[in-house]
């Protein structure tokens, strides 16, 4: 027969929750620490001002990424906070070990004692601990019953066999299973709440998570690049292209449409930026990239023109940008390295 006991004290629940949190925190913490330790640094370039400039830009991009908090960062912090609280609570838990019932210890004998020694020890203890001789002692009756049971176990063959087989003179006892949940959760008051949580978790949350994973796996590649962008690059990229043509194709990525905000002020500000690009010269050469804005473009969507203008402005070191466009430019610069890697 089986019996179930619930954790009304909350001790087992605390250990259970700590175990679950550790399954998440150990690998998550390892990968976060490893990311900071093994951050690759590019090869050294002695006396190269361009290398120093790009390294500074790279550091700024990394710092801007680190300043942004994602939902994973919030969950990671909450998990560590919960772990600290649970560890503090677990430090006050006192472990209770169930003692094994041993008739030899009760009678004060060594295991393997002779029947004569058993009988002698029983007589002495029963005389000293008899309830009639200690009427004021409330626990003496229980002790006396234990002495009688220990004597019976060691002298009665049937009872002794039960003790040797099952660890107790009464024979096989019911198995008790502990559940690391408070008993009130299955009471009539809260059972519908628990059922509702199970329903939401199994029938709503899990299907949504699986559906989102499936949708993302269909939409993105392993490198987190949209498959639409991959198809576009495959269609328009050629082995021999000018810098301007490469900029055209790279800035047509669908990522810019999804992640770069489109504002009402973009039309005026982007037009002014394009004009400024046209007036800029690099190393005494005419700006041939400017001509790309005036030609009949294949990629003439507003987000393409905006991304192309901001990337071109970065290439020509134009830093005098409105605050909104500067923020958009940082988003574009964070996305471009992965996109170029796909193009290679």
C-alpha cells in the first residue's frame, strides 16, 4: 500500500526549485562568462591609423550592444535573484534522518548476542523502565513498549524473520512517497487554479513556444539571417560588382525594414543627407556613390533608400546627423557585418 505526504513546511519545495533553477543557470552562466573571456581580438596592425579607427568603432558597437537589455537578460537576473533567496531559505533547513529500528541497540547489546544475554538485558531494562515504577515519567511507557518489542523480535522466530526481511517486526509496511508541493494546492479551494495553470502551460504556452520556434526556423537561417534576404542576395549578387552596386544590394536586406524604424521625418532628413553625400568628396575623387541615388533604382523602397544613405554616410565619415538618424545608423551598422558575411 502506498501513502503520499505533502511538503507543508516548504523545505522539499525549496530544494526542488533550486534544482530546476540550477539546470538553467549553470549552462547559461557558463556561456555568458565564456563570451567575455574568449572575445576575439583582430590581428595587430602596427602604425595603422585606419586599424585604430575601426577598432574604436568596433568597441563602440560592442558597448552599445552590451547596454541593451533583452528579455533573456531580465530572466537571467530574475533567476539568479530567486536562487539567492532560495539558498538563503535552504540554509535554515534542518535535515531529518529517519533512524533504522534496531532491537539490539534498544536492549544495549551487540549484534549476534546469545539468547541468554538477550534475556538478561531484557530483565534489567524492564525492571528499571517499568511504567509502574515511574508513574510521573510520561515517555517511560513508550520506552517500555519498545523494550518489549525488541525482546519479542529477538526471541520469536516469526517476528525476527519479519524484522530481517522488512526492517520492522510488524512486517512489510506501506510505502510513503513525498511530493514537493504543499497540500493546499490539491485542496478543493485551489485545485481549479492548479488545473487552470496546467491547462495554460500544456495547451497554450507550450504550443505557442513550439509554433514560434517553428516559425523562426522557417523564417531565419542558422546565422539568424532572414531567408528572404538570402534569396534576394542570391538573385542580385554577381561575381563582379562595383562598390556602389554592392551597397545597393546589401542595404536591400529585409532586416532593415523590420528593425530600423520608419518615421514621418525620414523623407525630409534622408533627402538632406543624400544632398550632403553628393557634396562630399573622398580623397579628391568625385563621389560616384551619389550617382546611385539619382539613377532608376531597383531597390527604391523607402527603407532601402534610408539604409543606403546611412551606410554611405558612414563610409564617407559623415557624422553630422540628426539624433534619430544616428540611432538608425547604429542599428544598420550592427546588422551589416553579418549580412556581408553572407555575401562572401
